[in-house]
C-alpha cells in the first residue's frame, strides 16, 4: 500500500464502506486545509468556494457554495449572492475552455423534496452536458460512469481557472 495516500482517498474501498462524517461536508472550507475534500477544492473566494463533486453526475461536475452554513437562498447577504454568481460564471467559463460541453445544468436543489442531499447548506451545481451523455448505466446498473479519475479532473480545472 502507498503510505503517501491519505486513508480517506476515494480510490480506497474503506472510504466507501467506512463511517461517514456526521458534520456538514461543506462547512469549514475557508480555513480547514486538512479535510478529506481538500484535494477536490478548485477555488476559495472571500464568501464562497468552488469544489469538484466527489460523486459527479458527469465529468467536471462542480459545486459552488457559501462558507456560511445556511439552507435558505433568501438568507444570503449581498456579498454572498454576488460571489456565488461570479464564481458560477467563472466555473462555467473554465469548463467551457477545458471540456467544451454542449450544454449545462446549473442550479440549486432547495429542500430535501427537491433533491438536496445537504438541505441545510445551500450549494449550486454546475453539470457540464454533452449530446448523448446519458446511458443505460444509471438506469440498469444503478451507477454512474465517469471517464477520468477525479483527482486528474480537479487538477485540470485548477490549471485552467483564471
């Protein structure tokens, strides 16, 4: 076993089968550089950040979230609103240069009934889309196929972030 790889690494089966953190995975991103998600961090702003989704719907699936733990979009202050939108646009432009998708799904899932996996910490999804990118695997196999290791994807996105 390669001891330089952290125990939480996504390529390790104990990460998948092991106990999950009970705290919000989006919290603490401004100052905590030792969290399991640090490898997936793309950019840290003043009030919000961009991170690669560890469980993507498509290659390049990014999340944009405020540092503040809030579940209501109406509770965002003006600085958070502005930075979330600026980071969303910058993320889209970066994915455009890097992956040339033919479209995007960009939005919030607000509330558990709307599909929010973390309903009390809002976050925006940016999912690049290509014609014909859906296939039988999610329907038949109950799994998604991503053609590249996440760590390679996040490194390429960081390299193209301007």
